[in-house]
C-alpha cells in the first residue's frame, strides 16, 4: 500500500488518516519495519523488540500485526535456541562471551537475549549485560539485548518469546537466552529453547547445593564453570557429584540423547569448543528424529498460555470498577484479617461476575 508517511501527511486531513491506519495496525511502522528486519537491519530489530515489549494498547496491536508476518517467515527456520541458566556466581555472562566469540568465529550470527533482574524502583535492568560482555558486544555478527524482567515469574521477560522470533527473522541462526537463575526461570527458559544448559560453579557440589530435581530433569547439558587454576580440582569433584545425580534422576529417559556433565574454563577456553560441538550434535539429533518440530509446536502452545496469564493479570489490575474492593482486600490481607487465597478467590469471583454482566 502506501509506504511514505511524509507524503500522506501532506494530504488534506492526512494526519488524521495516518492516525486511523495506525490505530488499526495496518500502516505506519509495521510493514517497513518487517522488510528492514528480514533484510538484517539491526536498528529495525531493536525497534521491533522494543515494540513487542511495550504495554501500550496501540503498540500491542502493531506488534501483533508485525509478529504475524514474522511467524510465517520463520516457519521453515532451523535456528538453534540455547537456554542458559545457573545460580549467581556461576559465570554465565563470562561463559556466554567465550562461547559467543567461538560461535561468531565460525561465521554464525548470534543473538543474546540477556534477561536482567529489574530494579523495583525504576523497572530497568540492574546488571546490564552489554557492560559484562565487552568483547562480544562489539562483534559484528553478534547482537546483545539486555532486557529487564519487570518482575515476571521466573525472571524471564514477558516478550522473550517474541524477541526470539524477531531475532530469527533478522537472520540470527543461534539464539542464546540467559536468565537470572532464580527459582522457576530454568523451567521457563527450557520451555522456549531447543537445548537447556545449566551452569554450576565449583564449590556447589559438596551437598549438591542449588540442584533441584525439576532443574536436572529439564537440563540437556550441565557445565561446571571456572575449571582452571586453584578451582580445577573442585570443578572435577562437582562434575562427579552432578554426574551421579543425573544417573539417578534421568536413567529412565526415553530419548537417545543422554544428558551429561563436563567442565569448562571461560578464561582459558578449555572445553568451550567441545561444548559447542555437543550443542550442534544435540541440534542435529533433534532435527533427524523429528523432535525439533515437536518441541517448537509445544513452545508455541506454552507461549499462548503465557500470554493468556499475562493478559488476565493485566486486565485484573486495570479493573477500575473494583478498585476500591481491591484496596480493601489488600488492606485485610496486610492486617491478617483474611487469607491471601480467600481474598484472591473473592477478587476473581467479582472480576468474572463483572465480565459476565458486561457480556
């Protein structure tokens, strides 16, 4: 259709016409943005991700229109999505920079979506991974996008799924999603990636600190980091402990791929190329057995219910009709007058009753 807003603005009532089209998500930034995105324009990718993260209703409509084109474009995509998580101090950013430089040296285009914990005051990122991956951030074949989690469950940003799709449309064939490694984030990232890598530091193996049954059950690979210098012996001990845990918890897997533990050093580079080769082997096996497409289909369904949950919560919080009742319930919960679960049920009942009356 029309591609140049400046020309249309010169028409009589042109500005009103542009506003109407933008409101209906069929014009403005969407189509030119898609064309620039698939042409590999980094600025277009940044704008598209920002659009997908916006909570403004108009931006949501534009993003949905853009994403429909992106999803069709990505149907035959065979990119590798890598989820990386681990406890604080595991050296996630250092490892990602080391393996990221190795990946780009092999002429792959790499996108890193680093989900940062949010400031409770400003809502912005606290860690800013670009400052922690200085070499990788200037690599031409790499794109790093720090993103505040805005308090989303598990530390995974609300629009991370959309960001993955947008990066793939932008020509990035390897996508790394790094999470803050807090609670449910490991499960969340495993549900949106092809391979889930758990990083553990030396010194956490004496009593398998930080290892949870649910995390081990979704891990495709466990890497013991910082296996150099004085920590080399400790890293080997941790490898042994986690290997035993894997044998106990994953001995009934019906897949030919057997999760394993190995040591790596992001400083010396030892084990980095082997880790990448293992990831590629896993990727090829997934494709050859048909499990790659099965996992992608499940990811789309998970994405659906994530959005349903987010939208319901947002509508509930914006329900001005019941604002006073919400305030009273919150006060009662704070003062111990009512159980949180009882208050939640009352709030949901009132919200759903109001929706029934509207319909």
